[in-house]
């Protein structure tokens, strides 16, 4: 195994662990800083794992990366709005 594969796997595992920062309670679905960091690590792990395909111009991998980044941006915007309105 190369160092790159170990780093991508570690980022994925830590990202999944930090995703436990998301909670659902009577106010709805929200996350803290750990949930956001976990999401960022998962996106980084995806980009690292599929970087050769993205760089080669694979439309499917590039489109999925854009969707993941857009969802992460939406989560961050909703967390900021929740903090401002609370």
C-alpha cells in the first residue's frame, strides 16, 4: 500500500467518525464543527481516491465531486443560518 492510499483511507475513516457530530433532535437536523470537518474529510477522500479519473475528464466522477462540494456548501450555509437565527 502506498502512503497516498493510507492517507485517503485515514481521511475517510476519520471523516466517518466525525460525521457522528450530526444530530437530529426536536429542532431538526443540525451539525456542529465536527460534522462539518467530517464532511470536508469525506469530500477530500473522494477527490483523492478518484483524482486520476477527475483529471482525465471523467464526467461521472467530476459531476459527483461537484455535487458533493455543493452539498457540503449547503450544509455549511444552513449551519451558519441556524447559528444566526438561534
